[in-house]
C-alpha cells in the first residue's frame, strides 16, 4: 500500500495528441523537472477497429475480458509506434525498477 505522502512523488509520462499524424510525449521526473519530449506517429490505421469495439460497448455486446484486453492493446498500438513503445518501456523500467517510483501516464487530446 502506498501512503498519501509517497503517492505525491511520481514521474509523469504525458501523451499529447495535437494533430492526426503525431503523438508528442512530455516526460517529467518526480520533482516535475523536464526529462525529454520524444514523439512518434499516430497510428490512425487502428481507428476502424477501435470504433468497432466502441460500437460493441454502446450496443451492450462487449462483454468479455478478452474484448477489453483487445481494446486496450489497440489503443496502446495507436498511440505508441515502435519508437515511442521503446521509450515508454525504457522509462517504465527506469522509474519503477531502478528509481522505485510511481509512473503517472496522462493522455491529452486536443479536440480541435
């Protein structure tokens, strides 16, 4: 269990979708110091499959844990091309295993 004091100390991996082509990440350490801004391609080819899964949720036919996992994998693959995927896993390993800190993942979508 994490105490309230410990919960305030986390690294941030902020994923920003500002247009239909690119994903920009802003990384901050536990003191909120800038740690880099890697970017990658937004995988629009996954949208049709995600929309199909979202339709199943709306219709009430989305019922299995397997479908939930598949939706999560599609969303992950849409946001993380091979470059960002590697950066995310490297960051996750460093923060959680080496630094023994929490990693907060934020998603920011510019709706305009």
